[in-house]
């Protein structure tokens, strides 16, 4: 289970904005956004959920292949930016063919030729919750084991499947990954399955890829896997992905805007020619207030923080800084910030910080060294003072979970610690992701310099 091969084949096209075969010639998507913006946010959510799954399944192999059907240059730039934060292998392929069905056919052919175990055919207007990929994979593995036959997963509990003509479809309900799943006999062209299901039923996939675009194209082809050929399809309740299409796709039981707003993007910034430093998560303290900055004080400081009470130059979540241009600053400095980020996001965060750093520059990270309090943890001494800081006395429990008094005073969840580090953790990150790191232990802190390629 820990050595899976997972191939995701994503179909993208930034220009098509309506499903003419359903008669929605003039409708706009319920999110009121262009197809290009839908593609940007949805693709980012797919990369995020794959990063999350990769962290929980570290011995598994993930690959995302994008088959693009002549998207605009700006959309391609967005795709490349999203792929840049992936912690797994990615590939962008520009198709020679035009149109949705030829693109679907190319995706199926790629999955058939290059897949080996789990294959997920995805489209660029599905918005994912962070646990989606992991929950889909684990449920597919568990149900396949219990039933003795490979199952399939469609991540969207489509409201259309509950309209009057469909309610008579009988379903079995199971529980997996802290949610319910129902059996279903209707999917879209995009779903997760096993490679052997594709090869052994290639006639259905081939028929789908060559079918005319109409309301019945899945029913006459790939849905026969679940109607007549004895395979099982599972759908999560509630959904793990949302189809950002028209009103017919709007699930009134889901808070789509919460998912959608995760990927808001501020206006793009303009690169500067000054010698500058980006102080990430500065917390209202200028560079001179931090240690390990004596060699940096000559640089012009640009501050970034998620908390608008600190009035930063850039108000942003550090895990969503695609609006900051490449080669923006000469170096990046961040003190006691990275431990507030989920560990599965750390590799992509480091890539993004290096992206905004000019060639030859560096990213300097200060973070608690949890190994330094190991003896206290063994002795059960979590509350004794380890050292004094500007924010007050710091105990072992504060280094692990976040400074108690700061969390209490701020009343915001982002002050809590979400991960922790030792020298070996950073060494593992360097080895797995190819970072050029210098790691120093300084009392109860780790000082890490990551250099940008010249």
C-alpha cells in the first residue's frame, strides 16, 4: 500500500467556456469567473491535494501529466507556475489535436500507455479539497481489497445524479476516510481507476474518446463498466471535488466559495532593481529586531505577512505567493515562521521562496530545533522555561505547539505550530528535493541557508 504508482493525466483548455451540447450557450459558470481563472485555481488545488497525498504516502510515486489543448499564453504561464510547486514529477505536453473529444482520447491513450497501477483522468475545472487525492486512493485500495476486484472513484457527488430521472439508481453505502461513499453507475469522462481496468476494457475508453459530444456519451461507453461489466464506482459524500461549471452543477450542500477563495490571487507585483530582502512572516518586527541578520541590514526590506494588523508591504499567505514575480528580491529571510506551515506544504514553499530569489541569492530560515528539547520531553518537563524571548518565556510545549500566550492573545489559528524540524528533517528535504542547504545548530534554533542557482 505504501509503494503505489499513481499517474494523474490532466486535460486542460483555457478557451472553452460552455458546454454547448447541454444547451448552455449563454450561461456563465456559477463562480462568475473566466475559464482561464477556473483553470488556474482548479489546477493549483490539484497540485495541492497531490502534494498532501505524497506527504502521507512518501514511498509512493506520483506523476502529473498535463495534456493541453492550445491554451492561451497567460494560461500556460499559470500552469507552469502551479507545476513549479509540485513535490512530485510533472510534465506539460502541448497537443496537436483540437477539441474536447480528441483531448479525452489523448488522455486515455496516455494513461493506457504510461500507467501501471492507479490512473486518474482529470479535467481542469474540478476544484479539490486538500485531502481529496489521499482519500480517493485509500478508498480505492480498501474497497478493491474488500471486493476482490479493482474499483473506481469519481470525486464529485454530482447533484445531477439526484435529479428525478436518476433517483431510482440503487446504491450501497460504505464508510471510508471519515466520510460516506455511495456506489454509482454514472461518472464523467474523468475518474480514478486501475490501469488493468483500462487495458481490459479498452473498447469502452476508445469508444468514449471517439464518441460525438452529447448528453449520452458516457452512458453509451465508460458507464458500461458499472452498468454491465460488474465493476464498482464509488462517490464521496460529501464531495472531495467540485465541478466549477453551471448552475446545474452547483451543490447547495457544499460551501464552494470557501474552497474557491483559498486560491485568491492579489494583483501581480512589479519587480524592483534595488538590493532588497523579503522578510516573510515578519510579525510587525523589522529585520533589525531579529538575530542572524547582521549581514542583511544593508538591504532594503520588503515585509510579507498574513496578518493585516502588522501592516506588511505584501499581505499574503506565504503558501500562495504566485503573484510575486520571479527573481523579485536578492534574498529571503524568515524567522520562526516555517513551523506554522503544514509539513506537506514545506517543499513547495521552499521552491516558491527560491523562485522569487534572484540567481546567486539565498533563503535564510530560522526555526526551533526540536532535538534541543528532547531531554526535557523524556523527563516530562514540557512547562519549564527553556529560554526567554521578546514575547516572553518559552517552554518546550511552546516550541512544539506554538507559544501559548501568543496564540491566546492573538486568537488566530495561524499562530499555532503545524510541524517541527531537526537537522535530519532538513537533510531529508535537501536529499529528496535537491535543495542546496547549509544547516547550522545555534542553541535552540536551526539556521538554514538555501542557495539559489546562479
